[in-house]
């Protein structure tokens, strides 16, 4: 039983890296099997098809994000919301394959995008407040959510290019921490700006 479980985890590890590197459509079951060191039919002892493998890979990657966003209540105060955003950004930044898989799915606009949107992302963004109901949190809205989401995913997916240009690995711990602090400062600045706008 332990061997079977280990084989299943190896399949998911290999598939995650391949899906992140080249996307779902360009990855074949035979390619996954070859890197795991088993025959293609051996894959089907663990998964019914390639999409089932993709679903399990997403389950591993996105469950921590779902757990983090589950506590993002619409009526939370700024300090609490800011900390929750920091946690989400940290998870995305320290698991680069998550952003890469999202990027491939977005470009493909196929069943993988439907899966990410319907099963995961709608949950992540469900806490965005309605300004009419929560006027103190009108700084957390759809444009703001899209902007911060693009920034953190872009930071991860463009890391190889920036490494080539600047000679600095953006995914090294100290660089990640600097980026996360920058994001936090932007969240704080946006909140302060909205407070000033409301006061005026």
C-alpha cells in the first residue's frame, strides 16, 4: 500500500512540474509515465485519465489557498484583512508552479481554465466586499483584486526573465520577502488613500 501511495505521489510531482512548464495540452500521459519510471498503463492504476491527474495536482496546489481565503470575512478590519492578503501572497510566491499552471490555463482557455475558475477562484474572490454593504472596505473591490492578483502571478511567472535581465533570482527567499513587503506597503497605501478620499 505504501508503494502504491508513493507511486501516486511521484506521478503528481512529475505531472505538476510538466503542467507548469508546458501546460496541460502539451503534456502526455506517456511523458509523465516515462519521468516517473513506469509504463503508461501503470498511470491508469492510479488515475482514470490525464484530466484526473490535473485535478489532483490542482487539489494539492490550491487547497492551501482555499484554506487561507476561507477566513477572509467581508467584515474583517484592515489589520486582519492585510494579514490574510499577506498569507495568500506568501503561498503563491513560495509555490511558483501554482502561478505557472494558472498562466497556462488562462492562455489555453480550455477545460483547465473552467476547472480553476469554477472550483477554486470563485471561492478565493468570494470575500470581495460590496461597497454598498461594507463602505469601510470599499478599497477591496474587483479592480483591486485583479490588480494585486496580476502583480503576484506576474512576479512569479516572469521570474526567469527578470533573473536573466538583472542577474537576481526573484524567487530567492530575500527577494520574495522584499516583494511581499512591497505588496503590503501598497495595500496599506491604498487603504490610507481611500480613507483620505472618504474623509474629503
